[in-house]
């Protein structure tokens, strides 16, 4: 006689509204985290810019030094042109000049030389030296990581500094000057103005500040006056650099607008999404044999090597059939079941306890032996 059963599980969506509510909060949480991550990535992304650009956060920029100076009370005025330098210059100010390779007009250099205040020249070019510091002679470039070896207070406070490839300077006309770090840093007086020249730019950049006493020396030199004019042109004055790509023409605010629109579209999609309807019961249109269900579950257990689950299923089924025959309730304790089965079937109590409540089988052969033992225990109880 072939045993078959019609499997008619309800194809329903019971509890779907509750699951949707929980998933909705999970999706909203992910969206919020994505927005926060996007804002963090935007704020920490290096700002583009050239070397010694006070707004650039790249390795060659000077945003870190400018921020440190402002945090320590120094008024930093960023000048984009010689006219800006002239408007901001005062007798008690310090004018930092870097990236002088873009100063190609001698008229502008003469105009810069007449600006009031002291000078801090960072790695000046030959044209800049001729216009602003004609009394200095440049020596061969070298790599220095040494002690100051001078009486300059700013250098002694900084100690050892790693400049990288640097120029060194000496006086042409024998004028008195202070030479530090074997001539990489010099300072002298000229016409009532203090001029400081450094033959390296690297120690003042965002990346260079992290080494040795670089940050201390940069702070001491640039923060020597309460007011600092930062002039580091990024292109030849009077010329403008052309954009390198189409993205450079897009304003920064457009990026934020696009992100906001994406967030709005996502929220509207969640709000207007199709709601799950009420519970619907539906019968399967086919009849599945019970043997096929058992074989399918067995293959599933075998594919996942779930011998423990298979053993539990065999033991549970055996106990469900034995308890009514032994007059025991569903909540009977294991010792009572073992004792009753051993007495009723005449089997050894340890044998019965091991197979009904023992550990899961370690191999497929052990699982097969367990199935045979359970079948034997049930047969003995049935025919007793």
C-alpha cells in the first residue's frame, strides 16, 4: 500500500507587514549611515591645490601650517596678487613669499620689494633673489638633517630639522648675517627690514611638518609677527590656469544638490512603495507523496552534513511512537523512558539510553547504525 499525503502549505504572507516595518527601519538606518559616511568622506578628502597653497590639504599644500598659525593667534592674510600684498602690508607685518618661480615680471618684483614689512623668502628663484636679496650667493643644493649651530632663537627652539634637498646661502659683500643649518637658513638686516631666507620648501608643507623639528621651525619663522601675509602664487600673475576637466567647471554645491536629490528619491520610493496586503490562503495544485518529502529532506540533511539534525529527527519520531505504547506522557523524563523501554523490551538500559538520548553520530555509518538500533528497540517494545 502506497502512502501519500497532500502537502498543502499555506502560501501566505503572514506577518509580512511587521517584517516590512522592521526592514523599513533597517533601510532608513543604512541610508543615514551612507549619508554620514559620504559627508565624512567629503570633509576628509584632500582639497586640491599646488605647493604651499594655504587652502590645499594635499601633501605639498600648507593648510596645516596656516591652521596652526591662526590657532596660535597669528593673523594670516592670504594674498593672491602683488596688489593684495601692498594693501595688507604694514611696517610690523611679515611677508612670506613662496613659489617665486611664478614671479616672472621684474616690475612686479620691484613693486613687491617696496612693500613695507619684513620678508620671509622660501626657496627663492634666481630672479627673485636678484630683486629682493642681491647680497646673497647661493651654494650647491644638499640634503640637511642637522642641528642649527647658530644663535638664532627660532632655530635653537626647533632643534634638528629635516629640510630635504636644499639651497645654502652665503653673503657676497661680507655683510653680517646669521647662518643656521650650514646656510640653509640665513637672516640679516637690510635697510631697517629683517630678511629671512630658507633654501627649502618641504619642511613647511603638510607632509613635511611631521618630521623632526620641522613644525617647530615653520611655526617660529612664520609666526614671528602678529600679522603674516602669505603670498604663494599658483600661476603667473595676470594669467589664469585653464580647467583640466569638465568636473572642474561644476560648482561644489552641485554635488550636494545631487546627493540631496538621491536621498529624496529614495525616501519617496520607500514612502510610495507598494504595501503588503492581508493574509491570503492558497492550496497547492499538486499532491506530493510522503516518501518524496522524506527523501528530499534526507538529501538536504546529507548535502549539509547535518547528521545531528537527522539523528534528532529519528530519535524524536521513535520516542513519539514509543511513549503511547508504554503509557508515558509527552513530558516523561529520560530516565523513566529508558527504564520502561528496557523493562518492556528486555534490552540493556545503557544500550537504550545511548541510542535514545546519546550524542550525535560522527559519521554517516554511525547514523545508519543508530537508525537500525532505534528500529530494533521499537520492534522489541512493539512485540513484547
